[in-house]
C-alpha cells in the first residue's frame, strides 16, 4: 500500500511538472525568455526534489526506529 501511495505521488508530481512545462512553452513569451525562465527555475525545483528525498529517507528511518521500539516493548511485555 505504501508503494502505491509513493507511485501515485510520483505520477502526480510528474504530471504537474509536465503541465507546467507545456504551459510555459505555450505562453506568449519568446523562446529565449521561456528557456531562461525554465533554466532559472529548474535549479530550485531540483532543490525541492532533493529536500523531498531527504525527508522521505528520514521518515523511513523514523518508521524503522518505531518498529524496533514496538518489538522491544512487545518482548518486554512477553517477559513479564
């Protein structure tokens, strides 16, 4: 189920990116202005993607830690 959600989010992000790119390319600005705009904003988009990856990895680490704590607590309760 988690991988389905991740896949859906990635497809959504791809669709938004593609829609934005098509919208910019269809805009009444000149080709040079549009390319400059895309180049300027591609760097900031890359920063957002990198930050999203970092947050995703941290979430996975926290989930693993929580699972380990749960297992430790379960074992402690079994010993009692």
